[in-house]
RNA sequence: GAUCGCUUAGCUCAGCGGUAGAGCACUUCAUUCACAUUGAAGGGGUCGUAGGUUCAAAUCCUACAGCGAUCACCA
C-alpha cells in the first residue's frame, strides 16, 4: 500500500475493475438486457451472429476483436433497435481432431485405438468442456450476447439444416462424386480442399532422368523433382512446337525403372523452356498429369498409398516411405546410367497446414460441389450493393477469388464432424443422398466421411435462426429467421474471407434465396508487439484473459478499437492497454467528482449555482460542443469508423470535459446540473466501447437503472448547430 | 507472374483534398485540489522518393524504392 492510500483509506480513488466486472455482467444477463426487445415497426431488427469460435480451445487474442460486434450491438440497442446477437461454437472438425489426437498422443494412444462411435463420443465430451471455458471468456470480455439462443454446429437442428442444404444441392445438380486427385495428408489421414493447402517455398532437387526410346539408341531426358514416382509413369509429353522432340512423337519410351513401354505424345501444356522440355506423366501422383492422362487415355498406376508408402508398383522398394526412398531410387538410376544430373531449384510445395508435411496428391473418390454457378449470384450481390464490404478494398479480392473458383471437395476422412448423408447400395453400387435418414432396404451403407467444417459453418447465418422443421422459403411467422434474416452485419477477420465469408454468401443465397447479411465488416489481425503473427509454435501468444485480469476488459476493448481502422492489422501493446486502463480511472474519478457535488448540499459551492447561469455564454458553448460530439460520434459509428468514434469521444471526454468543463465548474462558470448532464452523455457515448466502467459510474449517479438499456444521446435536446 | 496493403514526431499508429494529430517516451513546473493510473506549459515531423492534377495534396493520379500480405504457377 502506498502513502496515498494510507492517507485516504477506503475512499476508492482508483477504479478497480476486479470489483465490478463480473458482478455487472451478471446483472445485465439476469435483467434480460441481452435479449432483443420486442420487434416492431418502431423497434427495427438489428442482428449479428457471432462467428462461432472453435469449441476445442480457449479464446485467443484475435477473438477479442469481436468487440467490434459488441460496440455495434450496444449502439443499436441504445438506438432502440430490436437487437439480436447470437453466440455459438464450431465443432471445427479437422482442427479439433488434431487437437484431440495430440491429447491422445500424450496418453500414449491414437485414433486407431477406438471405434468410430467411441472416438466421436470422447471428442464430444472433450469439446463440451472446452466450450464452457470459451463461453465464460466471451462473458469476461463483456460481450452482450443472448446466451439463451446459443448454438453448436453439431446440434440436431443445425445438422438437419445442413442435410437439407446438401440434399437440395444434390437434387439441383450441384453435387457430384468423382475420383480425383486430392490433397492428402498421409499423417492426418484426410484430404483437404485446395484452399487449405499451404504452399511453402523450398529448395528442391531437380533430377534429370534418361528414358530410352524404343527400337532406337536415342534417349529422351526428362526433369523431375520426384523420381520415386517414375514407377507410375505412363507417358512422356512434349510441346507440339518443340523441334527437338518432334521426331519422337508417336514413338514409345522405356520406363528406366520397370521397363514399361510408354507413349511419347504432344500437348501444348508442356512448357518448352522448363527443364528439358520433356515431361514425364504420372497420372495418379500429380494433378496436371492426371488431366493429361485423362485427355490422352494413359494408364494409371498408383505408386504411393494413403500412408505415404510405396506400393508393389515400386518393386523392391515396396513398403518404404515414398519420401525417404527417393535418394535410394535416384542412386539406382545413377548406378544404371540413367541419371544425367541433379540441379537445385526453388519451388513451392503444398504442405499440410497443421503438420507441415508435404501433401500427397492421391486419387480418391470424394464429394465435390460445383461452385461456378453458386459463385455467380454471390458476385452479383456485391456488385449490386446488396452486400457491402468494409473496407471496400476487399471487394476486389472477393471478386477475384469467386471469379476463379474451383470445385470444392467437401469430403473429409475424419470422424469428428457431420457425417455425409449419402448411402451406397452394396449390391448395385448406386448412391443415394437423403436428408439424414437411411434409405429403405437392407443393402445401404452410409459414407464414412464427414463434411468439411466450412460446409456447415457456411450455413451459419440461417442455420442458427431456423427452427428444426422450418423451411427457409416458407418461414414460420414468429421465427427468428423471419425477423432477423438477413443479418445486418457479418463481422470477422479478413483472413477467413475465402474460407468462410464467400461460402456463406454462396450457400446463403442458394438455400434461402436471400443474401445472408447486408454488410461484411472485416477486421485485421492482432500481432505481437514486434509485428509477428502470434502462434503457439513461436511462443508469442498472448492470452487475452490475462490482460483482462490485469487491466480490465474495458481497457483491452478500447485498445483494440481505437487506433486501428477496419481491415488493418495492429500490434499488441501493453502500454496502450495501460493507457486505456488509466482512461477508465479517469471516467471513474470524473463521476466521483460529479456525484459528490450532487450529494453535498453545500449551497456555497459555486458549481451548484446552476440556475443563475442558465443561458450564459459558457453554457451555450457547452451545449453546442456536446451536441457536436454526439453528432460526430454517431456518424462515425454509423459509417463503421469505430476507431474514429472511440478517439473523438476519448479525446473530448478527457481533454475537454475533464480538463476544461470540470475546472470551469469549480470556478462557477458551469452549473452542476450541466456538468451532470454532460457526464451522462459521455457515459452513454462511451458505453459501447467500455461497458463495465460506464455502467458502474451510471449506477453511482442513478441508482436504479441500467446504462445498457438507456437511449443513445439525442441530438435534438439542443438546437442544431 | 498478378493483386492488395503499408511507408506520417524517438517508438506504436490515427488522419486520407482546406493552417501537421494521439498515445508512449522526453524537458520544465505543480501535490492537503475528482483523479499522480493527475494537471499545466514545452521541445520534436519539408507526412518514403520523383513527377503530375488542383486556388489548395500527407490526403487524388503516375512511376520508382523498401517492407508486408494474398492468390496463381512451378516437371
């Protein structure tokens, strides 16, 4: 305890967030303040659905950016809207399974030790536990979410909606099943969509391998980074314009590893000045080769299996890891005089974003969604202004992606997720898609795969609002869907624009015929104090709850909103948070001053000589200025310039209201009633940003009402400027 | 290869057509005063470079440089 506190015990000169925050949150929640007020013509709907955090882990610092949503919700609630802010949790299929498998690893087990149902149930329990942690953290941040409407992506009614959408996509011809080369992680045992592949620049070896021409002494040299796939070669391609190789087109070459006779053919796909200008074609282990193989009717040989090991096609190398066998195979080629040289060069290798191992392109039968026709209305919706993207520069990125979209592989070979409602007839091989129920008869077996998580979260805006047996095209009169869909805003990080936002627009329009939300607000990434992305492996992760504990949620929230515009990254700064903690204290003390004025009955205090000062020049200026601040702050929030709103309120409260007006009141130039009115206005303006301290202060001034339910300051009280 | 963003005070960043801003840091002063988690005063920037548009440019346009990001290709 310092000297100051010893001298003034118990007076509470400093705002202590720990004393208030949890209590205040409880009082809001218990009062029902988070529930939307009855929807009516007067109280128009305003709705946001929280991007559901993964249910497998505590919150990370980026989640605190959802403060943006709380600001918008609290602002609109005070403006009189019927505001719905719906929380939820995402089962996060693959992500969660990886987290859970790490947990299993620690106790010396693996996913193979359990049958499907047991594994699913165990992960379910694991997730429920973490979900609770995550939700209590959202409360600590002060988010005014309507917890009575919380959803989970694996709940029965959500799954039902996801099934309906899939069935409709299937019936309308948007879903097909095909054997294609997919991006497969042999460690995690599942395929990914193209979007999930992480390309890493690496220095690789380029092997120049000689193939003999059949019935000739000539050889043709090809360049490859993957000699171990030579066992699967079924052709050599050259460019039709390439004079060097014209004479070989139509002839055959001999595979140097297994002696197989393979055709040499021409295709303009081949780039003449890369490598030797001759390309070995391995249809089952390279996507381009797969296309070439189909086009030229080449044979298919699978050399690598789903565990990443060489198959019997590899002869003596069978059973070895494909990657580690590479050197030995190169050595064999060299020993037999078929390796011309090895060069080093840089290329990017598609890797698993979780384990970093190279992904193996492997042939697998999967469910795909044709995205081309789904993308068109999504593009149109933004072009026509039915959806507005903030900041605007992301529109271009949005268009670019949707205009070049590829079909979407939605099958995942994992247990944790929504199992695909497709059944195969064991006798006829026929596939049937249903809305979840097994088809009649005994010969149907359900697909063991689950949906890509983004397929279900892509339906989140309407799936959360529809009730179990409701149809989006014919909603129930009183349903949430009818009142709150389309959502007013979808607010999320720009890093999941492609993964999530575009998919929500495509699936939303497809399933409901309406855009899922009117505005997309994209926030930036919070990096560490040096500008590095926070990551567990770097060990630079900052736990937002520790900051809340130390400085209060208000300080953390304000630090994230002020000083960073939409879509811009920001660096974490403890000094900044501390600065806003000090600001909370400033608010506290200004309130202490004003409420003491009120409680004192000392008529000699100049500040209480209010009535005499009516219509004085000072008061007039005071009103004008206050009015101007309300006006600007409101405009800034309504135009999504939250940082500017926060900054002008902060600046004017501290350096005008506290430094000037309070001092004026001490000198009798401003009445106590004016001062109190001004403080109330500022508490309201600050409330969306710093809800806890403003609520505490409000209750110090007016004991029996909640600030959260007050009206936003009106600009009509004083004459327009 | 394409696209996007950033470059403003020592540091971190707002501002994005109308006399250079904030926080932190720094200098000086003030403490029985709502608040030292404070107040007052002050120092510090030709707003990346070069052109252009404009009565007026940190702000719009064009090039260039450095940094960062995303997408595509990669035998």
